[in-house]
């Protein structure tokens, strides 16, 4: 597995919803512990324990039987060097250090017992082990100083006395990856993955090869299927007959590293770009189960019930899927902007153009088209299938055509970038990035092939974002501000006559100190400004020429990223609190109605008219069905806030479901379980006196009928019902 160098690492524990494999689910935290594992580099799991390789503290063995009570069960630190990687093969745990692979036994877990050591004369680049065989990849120099990749294969039936059975020299100028599964040995060469097999006489024989490109990042697999990861995709190959490998599937997903615990595959793109979880039971038809964006990923592993992520913040989280709709799409580049239509999402990709995504089934988003553009792409706007991308210029594409082509473009007179574009009928408003005098160009786009500038205005507000008030025919623009320069940071631009736009007197909104504007949102009389490391300021814009501050919203720490307003609700993403929805009915006392923990700040957030929200974080785009939140005040897809009592996961469930119960008052709680006919299947009474504490109740699927079940909770004057689905 690829290594990452971080000072401190922990683990994130996540749970997949097996009963709804076709739905890609997002994740929610259950509990956490803190442990200073300096330099965690890799992780593997079995049914009861997680084994974490830590560069400065050996192998940490973590008890994961109860996701609420995670504990370090033992530590094995008697190694020959820093623990760089780990692999499980049956009851054996292989631990790689710089110049050795140590063979440990997990039979007496959580205690590890050393069985043997395989030393290496050269620094180890990669290794892989099976119950009886081990391969180590390094490189050597010959007498002519030519570099050769070298893979040594060992028999480790007797781990105290490992035996070298072959040394495979690959003509290559760099180190190569290796995989051992069963009796097969897969070795990376320059243009292929070479397949060898160890016969009954312990002779390594060449069998065949799998073609590859130059961006190979990781390999894993079983003796019958091999998963090959590249920078922009991963492939699954059938190698039952190694002489004739068959490509089973290719999935577009940026893959820096991967880990297979059959049939569950986890892939991740980079330290900060998130991971994805797949079910490859049918390698010809892969199901995307979910994913997430924890920071500083070092390694990911999943056993289908839980997914473990080594991260960089000394934490051990336990998390679970919470049902509902939250779907993940992974792009090939950093997403700078998002636009939603009824069946498609359009994303601009920084440095690589834009992509069109089919979201007719948002649980399984797929790329319809990618367009590579020169230069940076800052924003994207869509009107009736016509795509406008902004960056070094304005580029116009017709995506309604069978073959998508660029039909028009516009380059500003200034040697500058276009930060943002707003389209209104036959006009386009372009915000130009000019440090000295930021400007807005107004274009007539009735002829898309030849946009024509009809107006221009200097706005004098740096690093701005703008929104359009269609009814009043004006643009609100807000920008960054310095406490040392009393800059204007807000302006209203009258565009009733596009040839002569008029800027009302620029002024400074009621804010103190320096800040950077992250986003601006507008709907009807609501105007929201998201300030970096501060929060969201809400303005009453019913008086067009004089918006007045009505309230502010701050996350638990830091600020919000992008924001959106939909149906009198504010959607805001923050690193501390994830995606939160606030009710704006009372601007002075905006209250949260739902929350989804997502770990990272949103760089763009858009909400469709039916409540489908799209939130981009780095290179991933996640879709949320928030309609039920706005109608009922709570959704399976969100952790309830503002005093909700119940939360069930997984939901739907098969063998067992966990009911998380919040006790908001000191009164005791009564909890009852019914089926659709009203038959009662359970009753629990929880004692009072524990205000703001959580309790758990477990539902045993074996004792319950299949179908819809109803939980009813009562605590003091408060009551709540929750529906769970039992699938057998």
C-alpha cells in the first residue's frame, strides 16, 4: 500500500448499510477516543480488532466489537524498525519495517506473538503475503550502476525459517508493486502486470500478464480477481485463467490507494480528497455503497459492516450510516462550481474543464461527458442545456447536441480571469478579477456564437461574489475587507438598462475586522453572506436599496464555506458541523432543523427546487434529498438536531439495528415498538435524571417480522415516532 508521511494519525470507523447496497450512503459519528499514535501508516481489520501500523509506536491493536466503546487492547512495539505497512493473511499479520517483514500470529488476539522475521538487504518498497508465501519488492544496482526492480519470493510455511524460492528481476528503472494471493504472484513491470504462479515444487512460473498504463497507484485482490488502481479509475480483472486474464469492469474513480476485504473494496484519492466504498460481489456490476471525506487519510479498510479510516488527527471515531439519501460522486479534479437541472449536474473542474453528470438516479450518478479546457475553470452556469464556463474566458457549449462542441466564446479586454458568470435570458453578467478595479462586463448573448459586450462597470470590490435579483433587475455583490483599509465591501448594481449599469453608493456592511467572503446567497427578501472563519450574516433585503442585518449564524468553530437559500431555509456547510439546514422564518433567531456531518467545508453548495442538495468538497460531489427534512422536520438521511429523540441505524436493517436515544430532559422515557397492524413487539423504560445523555437500544432482527416497524418515544411532554424497515 502507498505510504503517507504524517506526524499524527488516528482511525475513523464507519459502518455500511448492507441492506441497501444499491444506495450510496453517507456516514455519521457514533463515538470517539483519542490516542496519540504518531505516524500511523496503514490499517487492516478482522472481525474483532483493527491492527494499526504506527511508525513510532509499533502495532496498535484496537477492540472494535462495540463501536461506542473503542479501546486499545494491546500494543506490539518490539519491531526491528518503524511499522510502515500491515497485511492480514488468515491468522498471520505481516508487518513491514524499512528492512524487514515481521510475521506475527493473531491467534491469541488481542496479543500478538512473533513467529519469525524475513530480513531484506535493501530498503523495502512494497510487500505482500499469503498464508504460506511472501514477496518483497525493492531495487538493486548492478555493476554498471543500472537500476533493476527486484522481487524476492519466500516460502514461509515455517516462519522461523523462511526460504527464498525465487528472485524475479524486472528490467525497470523504478520500484515496482507486488501482490501475493494464494499461489499467484503479481509483479508490476513497465507496461504490464506480470502473473506468476508457484507450483507444487515451489518453482515460480510465468503464466500471463495484464496490460497497464503508466499511472498505476495500487493493486489488491484475491486469487481469482485482481483490482488495479490508477490515478483516474480502477479495474477488476478475472485471473482464474492467468494465461487469458479478462477485464470484468472499469470504474471511474480517482484511486491513489485501495484495500479489498472481499467483497468490499475501499478506494481513496489522496490525503484530503475522500474515499469510496464498493461492493464487488459481482465484479461485472459494481455497487457504490458510500464514501466520505475525512481529512488526512493514511489508510482505509472495510469488512462490510464497518469501514476504518486512519486519519491525521489523533482520533479514533466510530461512525455509521444513518439511512436516507446521501450519494457520492468522485470527479477527476477539484470542483469549483456546481449547477443542477432536473436530471443532470454540471461541475466545473479547476484546471481541467467541466463534466456533465447524470443524476436521474442520484443514488448512482454517472459521467455523461467531460470537456478538457486550457486554463482554470472558475464557475459554470447552465440554461436549457447550454453550458457557460468561466475562467480565462467565457466558453459556451451546446450539450443538447449528440456531439457536444463549443459554439461560442468571449475573452475580456482586460488580461484577467472571469470569476463568476450570471445568465439572465439574453444577457450575461461577468465578474472580472482585477485587483486594481474589479469590473462587471455585460454581454448580449442572443447570438451564442458571437457574444457582444453592451455594458461595463467598475465595482471596486475585491474578491467578490454576486447574486442576481431578477425581480428588481439588480445585482448584489459582496467582497473581502481589511480592518486596515476601510474598503467598501458591498454594492447594489442597477442593470435595468444594461448599456448603462448604475452602481448605488458602495458602502461597508456592519462587520468589524478583516475577513474573506466565501459565498453569497439570495432568495426573495433573504440575503446571506458567508464569511471565512466567522459564520453567516443574514440580511433583510426587502428594501432593495438598503439591506439591513437581521441576524447571524455561527458554527461550533471556524466558519462556513458555500451557502444556499431554498424555500425559506439556509443551507450551510462547515468543517466543524457538516451540512446544516436553518429555518429562516424568524431572521433574528434562525434555528437549525437538520444536520449532516461531513467533515469538510463545502466549496460549492446548490439546492434544486425539489430539495435535492449538491455539496462539493474537494473532488467529490455529494447529493442529499432534503425534501423530507423541510416537510417533516427530520429525515433518516440527517442526524436530528433541536432536540429530536430517536435515531436508527442502519435503516433499513437486517440482523440488528441500533436505536440511539437522546434524553433531553430529566424525565424518564418510554419506548415502544409496533408493526403496521399495531402489534407490539417491545417496550423499554429508560430512567430519568440523565439530561442531554444518550442511550442505546438494540433490535434483534431474528425476533421481528419483515416490513415497516414503528418506534414511539415519550419523555415528559415530548413525543416522537420513527419508522424503521426490517429486511429479511
